[in-house]
């Protein structure tokens, strides 16, 4: 699944979550870097973990045009 960078940054800001919070749920630095760069195809369970951390729905993070 491709994470939409703008949606991701907006959800992260709303949730007041930091880079460290993402590391704490088990995301690798490489994955976080790719998401921040806007080049992130990640596993569905990874998107689910991020959405859970941010308190939003998976659809709020993914590029629906890419599905």
C-alpha cells in the first residue's frame, strides 16, 4: 500500500506524534524515512499500526488512487 505523504503528515500533526513514537511501535528508520520522502509502499499491517498510533482510519493515510 502506498502512504500519501500529505495525508500522513496531517494525521501525524493532528495526533501530535513524533519520529520516536513511530520507532516505539516498531517501524524502522528506513521505513519512516521513505514515508517522509513520499516514496513509501508498505505492508498493510504497517499502515494499520501507524493508523492505530495516530487514532485514525487506514483510509486516512493511503493514496486511494493507487489501489
